[in-house]
C-alpha cells in the first residue's frame, strides 16, 4: 500500500489508521490466546481439587525414586520429601544403610552425603538446578508463582493417545527459558511438561516429565507417578506411595545442622 500526505494532519491520520488496522487483529489474537491459556489452567486446577489444591501450603511425600536405562530399572532409593511452598524443600534418599539429604531454601542449600559423612553447601550449579526445577514445575505454573517473571500463551492442541488430544500452554521466562505444559483436553488432567536445558559442555537437552496415576487425597489429586524422559529416553521414575498436605514443618526442618552428630539422629516428621 502507498499513499501521499498533503498535510501533516492527513499524514498523521493515515499513519494512525494503518497502525489501527495492523495492530488491532494481533492484539485481539493475543488476548484470545491468553484467555484460552487461562481457561486451560482453570480446568487443570479444578481437576486437581480447585481451592483445596490452591490453598495447599506444604506437602509431605513418600515413595521410591528409580534410575532407568534401556527400559530397565538399574537402581532405586526410598525417599521422603518435604515441601513448604513456594521455595523450601528437603528430600532424603535412603538405600540400604546409606542416607543422602538435599535441602534448599530459596537461593541457598546444603547436602548431607552419608557415604562420605560430609555436610556441604550446595554449589551454584546445584542451586540453579533446584531453581530451574521450581520454574518448570506443574505447581509453579498452576499456582501462578511465575507471573512476575514470565508470560503465558495458549499454543493449541496436540495428538495424545487413543485418539485424544492435549491442550498446550507455553510459559516463556524473561531469561529465555521456555516450558510447554500439556493437559488432557477433556478433563484438564496434567499430562506433560517439556523444556530444554544446556549442560556444562554447551549441549542442548530436551527434558520431559510425564504425569500419571492421579490419586485423590482428601479432595486433592496429585500424580503418583512422574516419569522423566531425556532426549526421548526414559531415564527415571518418581513413584509416590503416599502424599500428605498442610502439615507443619518448623524452620529447623530446613536448617543446616551444626555438625554430623545431628545427621546421625533419626529425623522425625
């Protein structure tokens, strides 16, 4: 399109008209995508328990963590995991007589290695891994903790299993991290979370968490199986045996112990 301006007013009007014609459809499209994304989130929250789910302040889970190679379990550990939302977590792994504890509080954390009998501050890489885990988590998405640092958009629908389709939303963080979440189109059940990360050697890896076996505990549903796929290969499984909500956990639950003697005591939940 071309035009000539015979006066400053006419030119201003013409440019303004072009701006309106060009921008309004895009803005309306973006608004529609945002509304669809919000609707997908609302349906998922409803599936998980609605206000009961949103009002959860803490979670205690027990189960088994398995490493998988070539479709077979190569090792497993029992675990219990304490979470106080939004950013406190203490996970204890036990295999035989060996115990490992990983604890994070916001931007800090420590690790107890039962084999080496050491307590160390987490490295920057370990803390960043925890922080990334929070940002790509289902709870972070559905509880809206991302709202000050990311934008949400509806992507569309993708084929799932048995002729079903999943609604897909994309969370894009200001620093470039992108996470896509898939939800069953019929009932809103969470299905997947997919994101890319770069390792220390600069290689890009696609990580995918798949959610299954939703169990209702006091009106709150949660996936009792979470499978991790790395570049399409099944690498690990979290299999919960029980989940409890809204327990009280004092700050001492997450505090770094003064010495090894404290770690040798049985931790009571």
